[in-house]
C-alpha cells in the first residue's frame, strides 16, 4: 500500500506543481517508488516541469474511458529511477472526472508504489475535491503573502472537515533578507495563524525558474542550491527522518548580527 | 484602566437578513434522539447542497459530539427534496460520528418515497402540523443553547447560531461568527464577529486578543484601529452611547451597566 499525499494550496501560482515535481524526484532519489498524479485537468503542466511532455501518449482520462490500461498511461522518468507520472488530459475540463473515479484510479495504483503525490489544481471546486478524495495526508504550500496564507487557511479548514489525517505546511519562496527587514510575513506569523506543523521552508531562488523552463527539477542538478537542499530535506522528513532546518538567515548575516546573536540579542 | 475607542466609522448598517441556524444544518438533542433539520432550499444559491454538507461536516467536527455510539437521528427535511444519493451522503456523514439514521420527517412526497426506497422509516407531515412545528422551532431558537466550538475557525467558515457562541481557539481572518447572543473567543479574534445579530444591543464580543477585521453588534459596525495596540489583554467590545467601544474585559461588568431605556452600556 502506498502513502497518498495531496499537494494543495488554494491560491494559484504559489508553486504547487514545482514543489510536486521536485519533491517527487527527491523522494524517488531516496529509493522509493513514486507516482505523481497531475490532477489539474485542462491545464496540465506537471509533465512540462519534469521534462516528460514529449513522452505523454495517454492520459488518466484515456485510462478511465478504457482506451488504454492504467499501466500504459503512466510515464516512467528515465533520469530518476522509480519516478512515474500519470498525466492529466489537456483537452478536458476539471469536471471530466468524478471523485469516485479518482479514488478508483488511486486504489488501483496503490499496491505498486510507495508514495503517490497528487498535484492539486488551484481553487476549491471540483478539481480540488477530486485531488483530495483518496489522500490520507496533505501538504499545504503557501508563500509569505497575505492572500496565499488566507487561502491556505481556508483549504486547511476544508481538509480538516474531510478528516484528513495529517496536514503539514511548506512555506515556499521565502526571502530571508526581506523577512529580516520586516518586509515579509515570517514563517512564525504564518504558523501562528495556520496552527499546523511545518515540514519545510523553501527559499526563493532564480534557479527554480530556469530549471522549470528546462524541464529539469532542481533537485536533479549537480550544483547544490538552497531550494534543492530544502526540498531534499522535506523528502527525508516525509520519510520519517529528522533533519534540522537550514539556517536561511546565515547568508544574510553580517559580522555584527552574528555577534549580536551570539550575545543573545534577537536578530531583528 | 483607559477606555479604548475604535477609530473609524460607526455607521449604521441595515439590519442583516435573517441569519439564523435555518441556513445551516441544525442539531438539537432531544432525550436520546438527535434531531437534525435541514435548511430550506435556496434557489438563488448554486450548489447549495455541497455548501450545506461542508458546513455540516465542519460543525460536526467542532461541536461536542458526546452521544452514545449508534444514537438515533431523526432527519427533518421539511420542504427540501432529497434524493436517494443525498440521503446516503448524509447517512455516511452520520455514521462517521456514530449516529444512525432512523427516521426521515418530510413534507414532500418524493422525499418520502426516496427515503422509504432506501429503507428508512418515514413520517410525512401535513401542512397544518408543520405550522405548529414552525412555531415551536421559533420558540426553541430563542432558548437555544450556546454553541461551544473547540477549534480554530478558519477562513471561509461562517458560523451562525441563534444563541451565544463560545470558541476555544482562534478566529482567523476571513472567518465570520454571527450569533444572536454574545460572542466569546478564548483565543485571538482576527476575523469578523457579529453579536446580537437579531438586534440585541446588550450583546458583547469578548476575546483574549481582539484584532478583528470588523466588529458588529446588533445594527452597528466598527472596524479595527489601523495601528493595533500591542498588549496582551482580554478585551470586550460593547455598544456605548457613542457607538461600539472596546474596554478591558477584566471587571467590565463591574464598571458598566446596560441601560435598557437608552439601549446602550453606560460606564459607571
């Protein structure tokens, strides 16, 4: 049986799909069998971020309508052993599939994988309900912006009323220098409002954009990057390993702030 | 103790539409039976059924469900048409909290047919008996018990209750609490609270930390000060001779008295 984890946010554009692609890759790198399901029907792009667009032949809709078997619709990522993708259809709308059908698909996949990640579409309509129906765990992605945190709060409420067993938080696109200047909502403030456990903080980085455009998840890159490390840490924490949090403030430290912290003053 | 005045408008708002628990699923415990009544059909609201189900699930999570396993439910559907699918959806929700659907009370013949096909006992009410029943519920609402919610109230959640509401947790921005009586928040109020929603000017809003988006008491509205004071002190909002004011909750009742003739709280 696999762990079914939905990655959701409420608000669009906070980096759900990027996190899904990178986290899926990172978990597969730990030697697990992973299947990513793109539940964003009509607007699929998980295959783009993974660089698998050209290899998509069938989609989840074809499998459901019996045009092909489910196994045939699944695309294997050759760069990362163990990583699989079940693509969404681009030509259908979000109502093309019912929650019952989604549940059926995930139940069929479940025996063959260790982890199933569902990339949830933005919003809280039908597509959201499809994405969460079979999941036991949820990862909420938010950015340090008022609107994103507000929508995350709404989604947490909906997930709680659906009896989601575990709901954890990923804060994406944090800019430590802005937090330090008190110009950005801090992780503490977000957690104070959402009251759910944190599983990772991913700092903002230009390389995320270039890696997305190239279709190569950042965690695959040889070059070490802070966001890549942060996501690898999230993968380990998901797997039950305790990993200390990266000191994102470190690069912002001047000698003066370090001395201040050393003597027990706050960094602000 | 200084009196803190809320800045900004004290403009009168038009009385809100009748906000009672009629709009949500209502639960009453009568002896060993739980009576659950459904709100009337609102044709202007698309997808009302889904919203009602969501509200209901949220509420079941948050209220004290200290009934015995297998407690019988009498479902009062009133004028609402229910099909077998909807009945089975409700049944599933009931079973998750240890309730057994026993009897369906309806005024619609189709609902009665659907319910009996699904194998439940049905009581079809005639128009006369419902008129009496309506009066009864009206009276019951005046004497309704306070609603005790032991959770964080998140964005998007609206709580209507025909009596006092007590929240053990935070009320987040985007959440609304509308009570016919007082609103007590044992936590931080960041959303909207409306006390005395049916016109009771003696109603109070009390919170351990008062940082509301908006406060409403009876027909008055106040918005929070632009520069929130930073102190850890329980506060109470009430109607004074000059509109809504905030005062330290400590010893409020010793320093203030509600003058029925003038319809506001007077500082002694």
